């Protein structure tokens, strides 16, 4: 049995995952999640994920952005002691954030594939669009947990690559829509 690798994130209707929380992240329309009417039940997926998460995975840039904030965040306290994996060819051990539990640096998609063969539960990828695209291209992503927001952003980082590749089939596991126009879409990747 292999560990499930789950990408979770906020996405615009046209597939952009760039800068959902703020302008500092780079997209000129950054903060689009916060600009959408807050409906608590639209975020129930995030609470459900907490119970399922046994480890976290990030690309280098997302690790560097999330680690110093989430380490001290009450909202993310449950993540503090979970094992974490940062996939990067350039991150060094001395650049890791102190006080945020165990962090292992993985150097390649092969390292991620080996990790999936170890004992343990689901590993969740937050942010890290470039990493998710690479792992999807290597057929390593098992599930997408998406909250799709009713905005069109045009340019920006996309979760899904645009290169010509073999078709990848997804099976809808769960869906819901909310009064603010957000749609929850949970897809299993058919391997």
C-alpha cells in the first residue's frame, strides 16, 4: 500500500492558484480569496483535511513562505508536530525554520516516489503549484482537494501544466457548492 499524495488549494475558475491570500505573493489581483464573501461552510474542507493529514509537503518557495507564519499560527497548530517534506534542489538544512517540527528535504520526484512507498497516511501539498505540476507529470498525485472560486484571473500560476501529455482521468469523489459561489471539488486520480 502506498501513501496518498493530495494536492489541496484554492483555485480560480480559470485554474490560477497564484496569490489567493494577498498581493505580496505576486499576482496583481492577489487576495482574491479574501475578496469573496466569507461563508464558513465553504471552508469545511480545510477542517476535514486536518483530521486526514499525516504529513505536509511543500516546494521551496511555499515552504519559505508558510513555515515562519504557520509555525506560530494557532489556526495551524495541528501541523506543528507533523512530519514535513520540502522538495527542493537548492534548499539547505541551515535554511530550515526552527521550532516547526521535523523537516526532511527531498531532492527529486524519485525521492517523492520513494516516500510514497513508506508506511504512513496521507501527505498534503499546500501551495506549491510548480511542484504539484511536476509531481502530476510524474503520475505521483493521487487526489486533488480544490476550492474553486468564482473569479477569472487570466495570467498567473496554474496548478495544471499546458504541455501535451497523455490524458489523465479524474474520478469525482465529492462536490458541493456554496452561497458565495465557491465550489468544493474532490477528485481522485485514476492511475
